[in-house]
């Protein structure tokens, strides 16, 4: 900025000089100033990587072996001057390219939109108040607050740091976290030694801090290094890669069959080469599943969009395949199963209990003791509660419309509301106290402590945390007259159990008076020195939709396990309300630690409640469950949850309360932190897998049936019932319509009543191979049957071939309706009603078939003849019979399977 001495870098200046140089203060910028600076410096974003030009993207669609084979055929047919065939083959190639191009664009758009939903947020001070803003709106001079788990949003010169550590591998290559502080360093220090700067893009792994923004966007260190920008992920998953390989393998086989047939026809049967060659080309084009890779990609892209609509954002595409097969979901409690809308309901102090009333986070309501309303003037204990809960607190409350909102942790918001209710001073009570030091909350030690001073020379430490963490630190307890009294630990433990048994989250609060000169707070200031004030019981009601979703998961053969940092009794009470299976047994973090891997794997299968756990236990639990062959989804929000999220088959991070570290480690992010969204994602995951299976189950038998028609005719020395060019036409019309329709299929009705699919189950199962064989045979029977029936009736070859071709198309349409319900019956009104996409495709195909059958110009080109009404009816009747046969076969198969399988509850998800 203008009035700064540009020759000295920020890291070499004292932090006050930096603030002055940037014309800002520790209270941050005003909103108006920030807007001006935003206009001057532009948004805090790195330039988007330039996308590939549209033409290149279009041409890349043709870079595919399957397409090369088609282009090769087009060239040869052109050389043989079979122009119609050349035209149709080229049309197939072109349509494929266009569909691929358009859909790839859509898929990329979907991924971009999802990236937008995950836009990073950060906490800044604006107009002296803490708020959460889009990181893109940061400007130089802003004061940013960071804590463990945050991705640093811009280059920050630190002005405050508490136990702060950052991992800077992205810049320095050094993966061991480095300590950060506020002392200036030498101007010439290399990046890794600039301990007073947090660099944009690095990760805060411990502690808390504040810093002033010194550079944004491309001016940051990371912005100056090119090539690190993350590219848009392309839609590719192991399954798709596998299918790509399969399609290529199939093409190889088809080419070998085609060459054999060509040799056989020419050398053994002495057929006319050009006719024979055209038949072989027709066969190859029909059999090569050229559209399959594109359709599968579209299926996945549609799945990604559907999940985003249900608040589950897919970060890693392969996970879309695993989420549908999970057999265990390990979920957090607070905010995922419960609403995370906390309110203090009860207080327990020395010899008395209080009940607290009020609504939401509003800092007004009454505190009652034995039905009498109490105020701080009546009771020294209440004043102590107010101080501890209001001061040892980082949350802010602000009035919003008719209600109140929390900026920060909801539990701390509830405690702040309590302090407001007691003091009657809202929304920020106890302003006479100023904080000089903090020990931030950490799930490992489960407490938070602050050191405060007031203007009259008082200094106090306030501590709040899990009762098991606080009670051992206490020397005595506060008596009603405000004097210390001996600690009655037994009674406190009983009260904790009672509160927790009622489903309350219990916190203990304590204090210590220290000499006014003390300005630094250390963990060693606490043990054996604290005076316990009492216990706070908070309610956090379960989410009604989570109760339903847990029931859905159970019906789907998925076991739900709660893994919480909360007290065992609280966890059990909530688990009961939520409807978890086994609420008798609870394993605590300590139990988990005491067990060996084998014992844990056994115990973990049957236990649904894990309480007082820390993130390290989550990792062990995932591993233990996986060792028993289970597919595990695990949720997490903190920086330390990242390893468990990575290890899980489907790691799920919280979008609202989750840290950037957790989000980046996870495969999914829940936009609303809601358990119900996990169940929805499982359902969508199953639907995607079903649809992939449906696309394949429709495409392979169809192309095999078409190809076999030619193979059989050639080998059996029969006339071709459908000419080569007509086969090409069918391929052209149906592949782009019917084949694609299945990508958009909604979930089948019973999707969440089936047991999870074993991960190892291949796509090409014996059942599918059987289906291909059955349908191809029925296709052959129907097509040849109709052809010979027409000839027997005295129809011309041209008309017989037209009838056979239309039969083939009608069969494909019926096959589509059959495939839409692979897990249930297709003979229902809902199944017949179909979807708009299905009917649009059927209409297009019907119109195209009418055109080729009845329009004189097309009749000339494709050698067809008008089909009489009676034969038209017969064709449809054959379709109905075909449908009836395959539906009957499916029903027999399904009922056989059902009688040989356990109901889902007893399947592998539940033991
Ligand atoms: P879940 O894992 O289901 O989200 P949780 O939020 O209770 O549950 P943690 O955040 O690990 O899990 O908290 C563990 C315990 O630490 C809580 O039960 C509470 O007693 C204590 N605690 C949580 N947050 C704070 C805080 N900000 N200050 C002090 N103590 C806290």
C-alpha cells in the first residue's frame, strides 16, 4: 500500500508496523473500506485454469478405438461406393461425438457447480465484529481468524498466535507442521522460516490465531507459483475405466469374428465380396458398443447432480460407486443426528438445581430454583455460572429478524444465552472483563480455559469442559455464599449420570482467582487449583428426519453406529430416541484403547454406540470394521478426523461445521450436516449403480442380438433378414435414444429395501451373461420368425426385411421397459407410465421407424416397403410376447433368489 516502506517485506516488520502500513487495525476494516479495497485489488481468487477450446473438446470425442473402427469402415464403404452406408456410419460417429461433447460439457458444468457449493469461507473482523465471509471477498488489511483445520485463505501476517502450527508442504515441500508466532523474522528468510506469516493455501493443523491479510489472489505466494491450480476433475471412476477396457476388448473380439466371417464367406462360401463386406461392416458397427462409454459417463454425471440436489456433494467421483454399497455408517452425533440447536436446560451447583427456560438462542428467559425465579443478586453461584459460561466462550449472539443467531459454536452460543439470561445484560454480557489469554478447546483434552482481567484489578481463570476432564482438576467447589467448600466428587458424578441419562449434554464449569499480574495462561495453571462452580445440562434434540433416515438404513441392511465425543449416558439416551439397534452396549474411547485389534473388530461389529471417543479412535474403528469385510462410511468434521475419512470407503465431511481439512480428506461433503442426506446419498449411489447396470444390460444384449442376426444368416447360408444398411440405421436411431434414456432413470421403489451389494460383486455377473444369451436368442427367433412368416405369406423380400427390421426395433423398445425394473416387476401402472425421457425416446424412435418404412424417399435409400396394418399389429404382438417371456423369466429368478436369501436385516450390514 502507498504509505508503506515497500523495501521491507511484511515478515520483517513488527506487527504494529504492518497494521499501520496497511492502514488497518486489530479491530479490522469497516465494510465500506473493504468494498473500496475489493474494487482496487479484485477478488481473492486465483485465475481459473483456461479450459480447452470447444473445438478441441469436440475433436477429442473421436479419439477412441471404437470410433476409429467405425471411421475405418466408413472409408472402406466409401471406397466401395456404398454411399448410403458410409453416410449412416458417419452419422453414427457424428451423433456419438455430439452426445459425448454435450454431455461432457454438462458433466464439467456439474462439477464446477459443485466446486462453487464448496466455496471456502473464512472468519474476519469487519466493523469490529466477527463474521463469516466468502474467502474471495478478502482484501489486504482484513483481520482473519484461523483455527485448527482451516485452509489459510490469503497470505496473513500474524498478530496473534496460540499454539499455532501450519502444514506448508504445498509451498515448501516440508510435510512436518511448523510452529507459527508473531515475532518478525529476517527479511531474507526463506519461505519455510517465515514463522510470522501464514501462507494462502497452507493448512492450520493446531491452535488458533489472527492475522492481517497482506496479499490476496495472484499476489499471494501460492498465486505466484503456476501449475499448482487444481484442474476440474474429469468424470472417470474405476468402474468406467473397467468398462472402457471391456469395450475395447469387445471391439477386438468383434473384429476377429468379423475377419473370420469375411474369410469364411469369401473363401468357403464364395459370396460376392462387396455384399459380404457390407454385411460384416453392419455386424461390426452393430456389435461395437461405441455409445457405452459416453452413456456411462452421463449416468455418473446425472448421479452427481442428483446427490447435490439432496445436499450430498461428491468430491471424489469413484466414491459414488462405493457409497451405494456401504454396509455400515459411522456417524457423529452432534449436528448430524441431532439438530445442534442447543439450549441450557438445567444447572447443578453445590446444593441446588436450577431449571432454565427460554427459546432458541435468545438471551432472555428465567432461571428458577424450586419454582422461585432467581437473579444474580440472589445467588453468588449464578453470577459465577454467568462469568464462566459468558467469558470462557468464543461465540457471538446477534438478533436476526424475530430470533437470535450464533456466530461460532452452537453450544457456546447456548452458554452465552445463559450468561445473558442470568445477568440480564444482552447480547454481550460481562463487558468489563477483557481476555488476556486462552487455552483453546481441543477434543484431546476436552476443555477450554480463559484468563480475564477487569478494571478493578481482578484476574480469573475460567474453565469449561467435559466433567471427566474438569473434575480431576478441581481442588474444591463453590459454596452458595461464594466461598470455597470441599469437593464432593461422588455427588457430582451422580448428577452427571442423571443429566446425561436424560439425554442432556453435560459440561462442568470451574474458576480460579489468580494474581492481577498474571497475563499468560498455561495448562499447568489448572490441575489441583480450580474451584468447581457446577454443571450445565444442555438439550440438543434429535432431528426428526434423522430418525426416519436411520430406519431407512436399517431396512436397507445398513447398520448405523454413533461415534461421539459426548458422555456415554447422553449418547445412549439420544441413540434410543434415534432408533439405533443396540442401545445396551456402549464402548468408550478408553475401552477402545484397551482392546487389541482383533477384540476391537469383534466388539465393533455389535456395538452401535461409541462415546467419549477422540479422532484417533475413529481410524481404528474404520480399520476394524473393514477387517470384517464391511464397507464403511464415516463422518467427521475436525482436522484430526482426516485420516479416518481418508481410510473409510466413503468419507463424509460436514459442510457447515466441518473444517477445511476434513472436507478435503472426504469423498463427500454434506451441505446441511444432516444424517438424512447420507441416507439420500446411499439411495442415489445405489440408483447410479443400478442405472449403470441397466445401461449395460440393455446395450449388450441389443447389440449382440443385432450382430447375431447377421452372423447366423451368413453361417446358415440364409438371406439376411435385415440388410446391413438397415442394421446400421437401427443402431443409429436407437443407440442415441433408447440407450441414453436409462442414464436418467429414477430410483426403483425397493432401492432402500435391498441388502447392500457386496463390493466385490462384478458388473458382468453370470446373471447378466445369461440375460445376454437369452435376449439374443429371443431376438433371433423373433426376427427370423417374422422374416420367414412374411416370405411364406408371399411378401416381397424387401417387405419381409422391413417387417424384420421393425420387429427388431419394437423388441428393443419392449426390452427397455423391461430393463427399467431389474429388481421388481415391470407390470405395474407406474412402470408402464415410464418417465418423460423414456417416452420422448420411444416417440423419436417410432417417428423415425414410420419415416423409414413409409416415406418414399427413405424407402428408396434403405430399400424398405410400407408395412400393412395387419403385419404392424403382429410385430407389436411379437413384442408383447417377448416382454411376457423375459418378465416371466425374471419373476422366476427373483422369487428363487428371495427364497434362497436372508432378509436384508440379517444380511451382512447387520449381524
Ligand atoms: P460429536 O462427536 O458427536 O460431534 P461432540 O461434539 O460432543 O460429539 P467433541 O467436539 O469431541 O464431540 O466434544 C467432546 C466433549 O468435549 C463434549 O461432550 C463436551 O463435554 C466437550 N466440549 C465440546 N466443545 C467444547 C468447548 N467448546 N469448550 C469446552 N468443552 C467442550
